[in-house]
C-alpha cells in the first residue's frame, strides 16, 4: 500500500471510499459533472459479492445514463419476471422496448472500472481508508483533502459509523449464490417460492445461470434449499458448478439520514432493500446520479429527499412479496389468483419497474386482497 499512497493527490473535489459498483457509479456520475474524483478501496479488482446480478429496466436506464458499455457476450437480456410455486406459474413481460439485463458481478466491475478510468477518475486499489474528518480522508499515512466525501463501503460501512449516521433496525435474511454452466432456459428472471426460502434464477450470459437463494435460516445453504425446489433442481441436473458459493446478508434496512455535513452515503452503506426486489445495484446507480446532481448544487438535503423517494417503490414491493415468505398456503392462493387474473401480476410488475404510479399499487393490492378473501 505504501507505493499506492505516495501517488495519492493532496486534494480532490470528491473522495469516494469504496470501489464496488456503488462507489464507481458515484465516481462516474461525479466525473460527468466535471468534479475531480478519487476512489480508494482496500480490495483489488475485480471485486465480487453475492448478489442476484440482474438489472430491471429502470436500472438498465441508469446504466446507460452513466455510459457503461456491457459487451453483449458477457450479459443476458431478459424480458420479464416469472413467479413459480410448485406447479403454479405467473408471468409478466416488461413494456417494450424495455428489458432487463443480467451480468456476472466481476464482469460488471471490469466494465465500470474501464468507464471510470475513461472519464478520468483516479482509482487506488489496496488502499483502505482509515479515517475521515471535515477536511478529508486518511489513507494509511497519507491525508487527502476533499470537499465532499462519499461512503460507498457496503452494509457494514465504516464511513457511516465515522459520520455518526449508524442507527437502524435491520430486518435481515441470509442469501447464497452460485453460477452453473447451463444454457439459460428462459428469457425471464424467475423467482421460485418454497416453504422455507426463495430462489432466483437468471441467465448471466449464453452459457451460465446465476442461482441465488434467500431465507431466514443462516444454515440453509444453496444445495439444501434446491432440494425443496424440485422444478429448479431439475433444471440444474448435471450442470457444472462454475463459481464458489458466496453468502451475504439481505433485507430492508433504512437510516434516518444519509448525509452529514460534507459526507454522503450511497449503495448498501446508505440502506438496503431485500434481494427479492432485484433492485440493489440498479437502485445504487440511480442514487449515484441523484447524488452527483446534489453535489453540483451543493444541496445534500436534496439528495436525502430523492434517496427516500427512490427507495419507496422497492421497499413497498419487498414488503408485499415477503408477505408470502414462509406461508405456503398464501403462496399457492396468490399464484392461483395471478394465473386466473394475469393482469394483476402484470400491473404489479409494471409498478415495480416504475411504469405505473403508486396509486396503482394500492388498486392492485386491493384487488389481490379481495380475491384472497373470496377464494
């Protein structure tokens, strides 16, 4: 780290602590507004993490606004969402020409690193931040003066703690992820509902599928979870495992504030939504664009307001979907209603990706509730 810290500048406009997708998105958005940007992370690229690896259409739009180019052979486009529970299935397609995109986390990180460098962000790897103050950031034995400090250092953010913003009551679950060498069998992101867990299946390129499993049981690993989801297990029969199993915490977590003085939080450092929404990375990208606008105006309170608005829709959808968690009878009833009235599921998905306003969620929720009561 000594050689790296000697090359750190004495000052910068924006110092981003954390070089994962959220931090790189913040750096890219800030460079698009002509700030000088430094990014520092203790890890070395490409940085991997357990996640579902999918972008819904609004996340794809944010990806495009940031100018991040994804090679076609490194990604998989999907056109909708499918829920499965036993023999029941419900489908909804995104409104054309919108689509979702899935990509291996490591490939995404490489593409984002390339874009950040292209724009002139200064990236320092193997250089963990060791403290912050009003004037800047300390990295090892060096101090970099910074007008703005962005905490993008994940769910266990030290920047959040250093800034005095670390107060929340998390509702956490446990997630595990692996990749399988198999041709994707659908152009949908699939959610498989079981009695103890949910599994998410998404193609990430033309010969690999990402499988993520989430539950309240920290001991329920992916292999055991698949045994309770026979339809998905059959799809993976004989497929080669091509990545190590990675685990992470997931769930809804909200903080009262996401900024303090000249420090702002982004991505998981600023709060999380459950993986069931498929919104984690896409949400961070939309936050990055909003944060850069607030840095340009000098008004971080505007970022606080936009951050809350951005999180509302995925939090509502997470609560709605998790109402079925560990309730197999409710899962069966709900999927039967979706099969009988596909327009309800279609409208819920359209709300989820931002096509319909919140009032539609209330309407569709009431329709779904009435159907459950009268079934």
